C-alpha cells in the first residue's frame, strides 16, 4: 500500500485544519513488531516504575490545558471554555487507575497447609490496540491507555481521523516522561489497515469506542483470533424525574446532561420521563434554561453550544426532529432565536420536544445531538418500562429525594451505570460498562484491569525428602 494523505475539516468554519499521512503497511508492521519487542521489557518493570512514568506523562499533559482546549475546538467543535474540563478528567481517571494498580495487579495467594505455594499472577496480555473516537478524544483513549500501560502492556493508539492531533499529543507526553520507545505509539491508520493489524495475530486486545455498526465490524474482524475486546458503543440514556425530585437540581443537571458537547456524548441524556405531578414545572424550567445557551464559534469564550462535528450529523438530528414534529411532537424552542442554525449548517440550536412517544425515532434512535424528548408518566412502573424499552443500556438516572426508592428502581433498570440525582459522569472508581447494544466489557475501576491482564496460575509443590 502506498501512503496517502487525509485532511481534518474543522467544524468551526469548514477549513482544513490539519493534513496528515496514513502510515504505510510496512510502517504498520514495523510499529507492531516494535511494540512486541518493547513490551517484553516493559512487563518486567515494577508497578512502581510504571507508575512514575505514567504519572509524569499526565503531569506534562496537564501543563498544556489551554493548548489542548483550543486544539479540541478546532478539531471537533467543543467550546473553548470547556476544553480544560476534558484535560482535568484525564488526570482524574489516570491518577485513580495508577493509585489502585498495585493492589489491582497483586498476586492472588491461596491459603492452605500444603507444602509449597499456590498463587495466581496477573500478567499483561501483550499488545493492546485502542481505537478512540472524536467526541471525547482524550477521555475515551485514556480509559484503556493508562491501565494497559500500568498492567505492563504495550499500546497502539488509533484515533479518529477527525482528531489525530490528540493521539500525537499523548505520544509526545509519554515520550517526554521517559516511556521506553515502542511501548506507546500513536498511529494514523485506515480502517482497512486497522482490520489487518487485528488479523495479524500480534494484537492481543482491542479497546474500541464508537458506533454500534463499527463495533459489529470490530467483532467480525476479531472472530477467530481468540483475543479479548472491550466495546463501548452507543446510548439512548434515559432520566426519570419523580414527583419528589428536587426540581431546580434536576433541571440544571439534566439540561447540562442533554446539551453539553452539543449532545455528542454516548452517555448524555437523550430522553426524559417526568412524573405528571411535576411535568409542567419541570418542562417550563428546562425550556427556560435551554434558551440561555449561546450557539456560536467554539473559539469564543461566551459560547456554550458549539457546532456539531459535521453537516451530516446536524442534518441527521434535524431529520429526527422534523419527523417527530410531523408525527405530533411539539417543539418548545424557536430555532430563529439561534441565528447560526440554518439548513446545511452544522451549527444546530438546542431543541426540547414534548408530546413525544416511542413511535418516534427521536425517542428510540441515538440522536448524538442537541435534541431532547420529554414524556409525562404516571408511575414508577411506567417510567421503568419506558426506560427499558431501548436497544441500548449504558447509563440511566433517577431524580428523587428517596434513595431507598432510587435503589429499588435501579435494580430494575437495564443499564450499565445507574445514577441517582446526577448524570453524564464517569466515576473512575466504578466499572464503566454497558449492556445490550451499548457494548460489553468494562474500563476503569479495579475491574477494568481484569481485561488487560490474563491469569497465570502457579502450583509449586515441595516434595518430601
């Protein structure tokens, strides 16, 4: 294969922000071989030695918050005022996974009276391929990158072609921190070469974040390789506001959960069910707060809602919304209040829909944009049934003053993470996982280390003399 160029088209203004070159097949083979060689030495470093380098890399990364924020705005459109938040999230997640590594990776000793010893070691799987998306390019990558390195693996990072600079920045930080050459590599590779790498027999684990169809293709590619994978796919995450909810808190949190990052979040809120007793008050407050958003260039500090990643994404959301309105939904936001919102533009006003139901795509199909449907319900049972009426199961939340009831509802909701009185947040101490079409496997927490290691049992018998 000959090398080829690709362009990063900025959602800010449609200009070419970056030009990059895909690696050749020979370069890809060389990178994989280099990772395999480097991993042999890296796995023999102590957890403490790995922690020192990974910690130093994250500290270096943190020093450039402003630069990272501006680059994110140009590459994927997030308002610059929020750019530092993702950088801080990288530090939070990385620090936690580094701190727990010693215990999470410790040998499991079997206590008995036999002469000798029996124990289970957690050894690295080998070479980990992380495939990260553009919407949270640093956070989604770091979920597997740092734990994989801490466990003694080598890592190859393939980023979305929309955010290639992010993988390069991470590689720069690890190199400056003293990570041995080959242990972490950022690669710009095509989908075809990604599949070829997986089928090479030299990749031992694939960590993928992206769409359901792309996840299915990853599974097809992995088939027959007998390697592990973690698939973090889509979501249509629901929220249920009970009659006893603290409405100001619920409104503020759910507006943010619906529209942060222009709704381009796999765990963002995409549908809300509200008890009829508080429905009118909730909708009024939610709509009023939504109208306060400022749609504009992500490079401007006053902007709170940036463009979608491209026109295709914006037109998809416009289509969902128009179809719902044609089916009887009522739109509560006048797009004319947001002058940049116009047909053919990737700048899209936030939209709040009522009089919606599950016959409408906007309530069942992932939108990945700034639109939310709000339905009235009459009971917990009705809300739970609607929350579970989905092909997805990433996160769900309930808003109530009664934590006992929240816990009982959580036991019945089909989801990977269940929240009470918060949403759209990844706690690094908890397993980040999904069910149904939201994927399988998990990252973060001590459980997240299990997929990045394999058990190796030692049965050491002392013979009688």
